[in-house]
C-alpha cells in the first residue's frame, strides 16, 4: 500500500464499501434462512452446526461439520453448499467451486430456486479467482432460469474487468431494466466504474436512480446514499431529515458518514453515539466511531471503540474493525503491536489483499 499523504486510503469503512458483488452477502443470509431442521428442536444437524460456525467466522469448524454430513450421506445438497461457503471464507475458491458443483449435482431441473442460489455462490467463487469468462458462463445459467438484475450486473462487471466496455454497458443497462426500482444495482454499477477510475460513467447510473420511485419508505434513504456518492452532501443530509426525526438507524449511520466526509468528525461521533443510545449496539456504529476518532487523531479512543465492537457476539463487520485496529496502532507508532494484530488478521482472513499489503508493510519496517 502506498504510504504518505493519503493515509485515509488505508482505513477500511466496513459498512460503506460494498463489494462489487453484493449477491454474495445476500446468498449467505439466504443459506442461513434455508437451513431447516431435520431432527428435533433441541438437536442440531451437522449442517445447522456448520451454518452457525460459518456465521461466527469459524470456517474450519464449519467445514468439519459439513464433511461429517457428507460422510454420513445425509443432506448432501446443503452440506456441499455449506462446504463451498466455508472454503470461500478460507479463500480456497477452487475447492469452493468443486463443492458448489457437487451441490448442483444433487439438484434437478425442477429445483430452480436451489440451483439459482448455488449458481450465485459458484459465480462469486469464480469471480474471486478472476475467472471472468467462467463467471459470465455461470451468470448465463442463472439468466436461463430468470432474468435477474444481479446476474446481469455481475456479467457487466466481468466484461468491465475484461476491458470490454461496450458489453459491460449493455449488461448494466439490461440490469437496471430488469430491476428498475433496485437502488442497490445502480449503486453497485457506480462502484464498479469507480474502481476502474470511471466515476463519471458510473455517476450516469446514479442520476438515473434519482428518477426511480419505488413508492417505498426507504426511497429517501437510498437517494441520500446516491447523493453521498455524488459528493452532494448537503442534499444527502436533506434527504435524511425526515428519517432522522424518526430516529431511523440506517439514517443515523449514513449521517455519521456524511459528517465525516465534510470533515466534521465530532458531529459524526454524535450520530454514532445517538445510534448506540437509541437503537442499540452495532459494529457499524462502533466502526464509524473508530473512523471519526482516527480523523481526530484520537487513536486511544479509536482503539477503545474497536474493543467494544469486538466484544459483541457477532462476526458480521468485525473484519473491518480488526483492519482498522491495525491502522490505529500504525498511526500511534506502535508498530510491534500493529504487526501482531496484522498476523492475527491474516490468519483469520488469508485472502484479504488489503490486509496482506498492511502485513507486508509491517514486516519490512
């Protein structure tokens, strides 16, 4: 990672930086919901134990449970799918693809929802391997089942990675046509272009999204996110005004980001503290405080917020806290502690490129 003036580039905003392939998170959640009971209420199946382990980030433990279910020739579909999830968590994407293929083998053509679900997993694993042609092929299989905006979006992103901007735009256009009221697709298209340093092109889709009306209460929140990405922070805040009066949790978190963007970290902290007081504990809120406190160069307070977040009984979002913990120690000049934290981080998230760069930087100090 480049050191120097742009130190903030090393700080990970875990709740704001959505992965280009948002379906991965959605499918993980779907898998938890689909994990039904096969035994009595008090006795968990190996698949259920494995799913709980995945949720906690214990991918090796999860894999052991899924493999036990496979050995017993039990619920093979969910066991293979779960094994693929565990392999993805460990960054072993080739093994993940094999597991998802095995899960697909346990389905038939009538099980369209199951097949589509597993195909999204497989597409995510192939994408992680930078196998863009393979990902496009799997997306085609999904689209043969249903014309979904997510699959079209991912296809477009793959073409963008391949340098075929015409095909990318065609698929992005088809994605928003397939899901014209899905703000996330517009936002993700913007992120894909932004990563290719083509923010202006992505902003065209955000402008389209501002014309979309789903008639739902969350329209104002999504439009605030769009204005935030367009760096129109005044309008973003205006969109949130009504939601803030209602003490809407998502609005409080986004307003915290807006204040940080306009270099008002003190008010940013107040938003997150209000969230904690009125909504409850949240890793997103703690991570927001971490970022704001680092902007104030109050690294001890940032580390205190990290500790509170890590004490929560959930794994979602902890990767960002652990990464920012490393950065906070670096800013304090405590490089031995930062290196130790980086070693732990890499053991837990071996596939994370940003973490690897931090670790290599610390090794070479």
